[in-house]
């Protein structure tokens, strides 16, 4: 291990000692300076003799100086480094030399920014080189002031103590929740009644902060964020005219850049001796901790505010699914308990009614009795009963309450995480934007007319017009692909139904509808999973074509495109079953045909709601089980295995270290890089759509979503803690565009549920019959009322059943519709009952929509966005901060006045003393000329009063007994 002087980059051995403390993996070779960030690049050595003057400067980098001389000795061995001849490993690549120059300039600029750098010895012909970065206190304090990072001060106050019934209930609730709280050290201190004021860090006010140690004052996430900010704005103007580490990674100069995890995640001892990663693993990332609350504050401390907000939002969403699941179970059991007393189901199952139904297909299908669909009717009642209407209204209000509750929770987290008043940070351009802008400037330079305008170039809508055109056309094409997939499944259902109806096996004929529905839904699920992956890649490609300037713009546009495509993909089959299936099939004697041979499919005798329930349940459960869980577990492991095999194939001799001897940056580099939160949010948003949009047809959807989320939280936690590199700590005040999507889905769900209840279920026809057409005011006779008559002699030639098992004396068959009978003057036209039911359906949609939206607005108005205690504490903290700074200014003025008065007293004393000295020669009687009295200025320099510097004031203030900034103030 070789350590140079302070102005050089340290070159260290890449292997750790076997007996070395694992915590030392996070430090430089000296064991004192913490590794705040790691840069990785792939190197290939060229022909040179080690230590020769012609060796490139970066082969053993110096921190602003020159390469290490061969006469320097290793402190451990005490021997000179032997000369080493490195042979060329392949044909020279001009790009490698350019990358070396870029790295040289970039790392030199990092040193100029104040960062300290250490790197490994390049002992192999080629491999990965790791550059460690450390930010000293001067850099941390400077950047913290620039970034306006809020830190706690010494000033504290006591929160108002609740009294009476509220305090008793809170205490009881706290004790009941105690078993569900994660065992995180110092968590009770964070939730104590004492609150410390926070203020933006300032180097001029260090006396305000409780700085016990400069090495630990900023936590690891804050340190890495500061270093990343320096990396992001450091430019390479001389070599490549680019700015930031993201551009260099995109150009292949560096392979990756990441902060380090806090050591291993395996537990090593008691909770007090565990690092944050081990605490997160034990109390959050284990499936055995599924019943515990998430340690949101620790997640935010370790991963940053953006990831902390995601898991906080996921926790709130999962908690609020509990009451929705309970109500959904009650609604389901209500349907199960009333199925025996449901009159329409009894009429359908009554064989004495003897409703002879028209054939379900041409020629091959026979007439059939309605009583054979008894099972379908009874199953439909489980989800199509009056309680589902109540549940739809409840879930619409639940969505509004969820959004309001999240806003309150978000503001509470902003307050506790010191994010209130956070300003938007200026973002640097993306690498693709910089590259295209540079190309445009180079084209402009060739044009002499615009030679002086190249410094202010930017991309306009004309530069992005081709991308916009491709975006619109591609999205429309993808919509067409989704519709084509749905239509293909429809064709499959129609053809398989016709083929199975022709089968001579009676068992096959009796199970046609169940078989076709189940297989079609499974095909739909497979198509949805495949198109989901394709649409995700297409959305990223289309967003790149738009050339967004910043990462925020890129992320918002990507989210919008991916959501539109995946929403269309997931819900298109469900929309078809809910609103289109059976509505364009025609009637007996006048059916609508596909390809002139196959009739359009119709709904089951019990209605389309049961098929909608089957479609929704299989797609929802299949996506959650396969895509959200199996893919998330299997794909990262396969990627890791492929990377390991690839590294071994590249150079089997390269991996010679034992796992226990590898440094932390080697272990973290083997993990998967973090790709953002968009896939995680997208899963939950699509699930939120399943829970809210068609919940009237599947009341158990919240229950299955709850069970999935309990697993999803721990699965995501395990992935973040054990399988991914540590993400950059990004500050964020909210969840961004996802809230707008949630709000839009909540409003859209009101309309969808209104149409599902009105047009898909039989709720409105039952009400119309009971209150308009029933002679007894009951549901008796409802089934007969909904069935129309058809004269079998009006069948088109070739469509009559070839073989009828019900006899040849059938003259009339029934079908589900509101049409005039064949003996009417307007045979087979829509009857008055049809228009009455249609008017009632439309009226219900308007009534339901306005009622629920009004109630949702009322809920949003009643629940304030900012909790009352948070608003009071914010006001109190502002007042206390003003008092702190006023007292500071007051003491500063008192100090200046005391200095002025002290100088004035000294001046008066000097004048009196000088006047006494000048009066003595006048009293002497010795002859001689009288010399003039010297002036005070000639005797001693006059002291001029001056204002105290701020550093003097701060030192004086810290020593002053009046500056008791740790006093507690009761709120």
C-alpha cells in the first residue's frame, strides 16, 4: 500500500487484509477518510516499462502532480517497486487514448473542486479500475451552503402535550401499535416531545449547529449527494466540451458511478452495533417483518427523499386497502348469503318455467332451456346485487380519501424531513441533449453568417418536430396493435365456440362457454405481459426522440407514454367485455357476422358481468403474480448470473480474489444498477386502476391487491437493500406526475363504475321492472319480462339447427332483449321497455356521477391538506428562528458598542495622562527655551474604533452566557 503526499492521488492495493475490520472497506487506505463516491472504468495497458518517463501520467494518477517515482518505497514492504514490463494486449484503439485524456482532465477538475481521490494499482493487463472520492469538511460545508441543505440547530422546543381524552386515546393507540413498530435504535428519540429547529447550513453560523464531529455531522447519503452534485456539474471543456458524469458514462469514458453501501447487509451483532443497511435488512427487507410498519425515516436517511416518499406512499396505499378489503368481503358475503332468496336466480333455475332459448350458433347449435344456465345465474348474483352499487360509491369516496390522506402524510413528511420551503434545483442538460446541441453548433460554425450566434444556440421545436411526428404515429400504431390483439382473441373465442359446438361429445358441448372464456383470458394475459415489456422499451425510445433537456422532463414524458400504452394494453380486453361484448351481435334472424361465417359472440344468460369478473380477476392476479413478483425475483438473478459468466469468460484469471477479501466497491459493482422508480410506480398505478375502475364487478379486488402489496413491499425492500447498487440520494417534495395520474384515475373511475352498474349489470333493469312493470311490486316475472319472442320460421336459410333434441314442434324461441314480438305490427323493433330502461340507465349515470363527485369534493374540502399541528409548529418555528437571529443581532450590536466604549475610555485616559505630562515642564524654574509639548499622536498611535468581524462575534457569542441556545420553549 503506497501513500503519497497530500497533493497526490493515493494508489492503494485493491485487496483487503483478511483480518481487516469490514467497516474499513468504506475508507481510504489510511483508514480515516471515508469513501463518498466511486467511479469505475475499464482500462487496457499498453507497452511501457513501469517508471519510465514516457509512461502516461494517468497510469498512476497524481492528484494534480506527476507520477510516482520508482525510488519511492512501499511503507509496508520497505522495498523499491520492481520494474514491470507490460505488454500490449491488442491493437491500439484511438478512442482509448481520448478517454484517458478526458479522464485526466475530469479528475483534475475534481481535485480543483476540492475532492480527494484514491485509486487502485493496475496490476493486470486489463480490467476495471476503481477511483474513490472523498469530500473533506471544507467541500462539504461549502456545497451544503450552496445546496441549502437544512440541518438541525441547538435551539429546541417542547411540543405541546395533549391532554384529556385525545391524549388517552393516543397513548392506547401507541401501545397497541408497539408490537408492529420496527426495532430501530434512536427511533424513540426522533419521536420524542423535543423538536430541534432546522435551518439552512451556513459556514458563518457554525455556532448554531451541534457539531460533535465534522466527519459524522453529514450522514452518508448527504455526503454522496454533495459529491454527486460536484460530479454532475464538473465540465471537460478542453477535451470533449461536455459537462457532468452522466455524459461521460453515456460516452463510455466511465462505466459507472455510484455511492457505497454501508457495509454488508448480513447481521453482525446487536441492534446498536448494526449499520443502517443491516437495520433495513432485518427490520424491513425480510418477509418475516411483513406485519411491521416500514421504517420510513431510516429509508429516507439511507436512500434519500425520493425513494423514501415512494415507500411512504406505498405504505399509505396498502394501509388504506385494509378497510376497502373488509367492505369488499362483506359485499361478497352479502351476495353469497342472499343467493338463495334472489328471485331472478330462482326463476332461471326453475325447470317448470321451461324457457326455450334460441340457438347460440348456426346449424350446429340446438335449442336449449334457460334452466341449464342456473350455475351462471347464481354466480352472477355474487357480484351483481344491490350491495355492489353501495360498494362502487364507497370505493369512489375511498379514492378521494386516499388522495387527501396522502397529501396530509406528504406534508407531514416534508416537515419532519426538513423539506418545507425547498427550492427547485437547477438541473443540468441530459447527455443526448448536449450531444445534439453540440452537433447543431458545429453545423452553425460552418455557416459564416451565424458564426457569432453559436454561443446562444438551443434546440427549438423544429429540431424536435421529426421526433414528435414519430411519437404520435408510433403511439397510434401501438394502440392499433393492442386493438388487433383484442380482436384476435375475439376471433379465437368465436371460432373455438363454433368448433366445440359441432363436437358430438355432450360433455364438450356443455362446457363450451367455460372453456372458451378461461382459455381466452389466459391468452389475453400472455399477450398483455409480452406487450407490456415491448411497450416499456418503445416508450423509452420514443422519449429519447423528443430530446428532453433535463432528467425531470425526460422522466415525466416517459411516464406519460408508458402509462398510456400500458393502460391501453391492460384494460382493452376488460373494456371490450364490459361495454362492447354482446351489444353488436344482432338478433335471431338478423345476426352480425365476422368474415361472413362466424356470428359475433353474445353475453352469457346471466349477463356480461360474470365474464367481466372472470376477466378482471385472472388478468389482475396473473399480472401481480407473474409480472410483479416472479419477474422481479427471477430477472435480476438471471442478469447477475449472466454478468458473472461474462466476466469469467472474458478473463478467467481476472477473478482471483476470495470473496471475503474483496473491498466494498468491488462488491457493490457486482450488484445491479438502479434504473429508477418508474417500473415500481407503474405496477401500483395499474393495480390502482384494477381496484378503482371496475370494482363494481369484482368486490374482492382490494383484498387481492392488499395481499400482493404486503409481499411487494418486502420484495422491493429486499431488492433495494441486497440486489441493487445504492442509488443517489435525490431530494423531492412529492411523488411528481404520479399524483396527477392517480387523481385522474380516481375521477375516471366514477364514470366507469357508473356505466358498469348501468349498462353491464342488471341493476337498472331490475329497478325499472319492479317500480314500473311489476304487478305485485316484486321481482317475480322479471326473467320473462327481459326475454323477447322469435318465430323460428323467420330464421335465414341454412341457420336452423340441423338436429334438434327438443322436438320438431318448436315454433317460438326466446332471446334476451327488449323487442316487439313477431305478432306485433312492428315485429322485432325495440319495445317501449327498451327505451324506458335506456332512459333510466342514462339518468343513473348522470345522478351517480354528480353525486359521487360532489361527495368527493366535500371530502376533499372537509379534510385539510395541512394537519393542524403541523401548521402550528411551522408558525412557531418561524417565530423562534426570528427570535434566534434577533438575539444574535442584538448581541452583535452590544459587542460593537462595548468595543466602542472601551476604545473611547482608553482614549480619554491617554489624553488625561498626556495632559499631566505636558504640565510638568511649566512648573520647573530651570532656564532655557521651552520645547513644545509633543502631541498625543507623536507619543503613541491613536486607537481607532472599528467594527467587530463576524468571526470575532461568533466566538464571543459562543462564550457568552446569554446565548443559551439549547433552552427549551414550551409550545
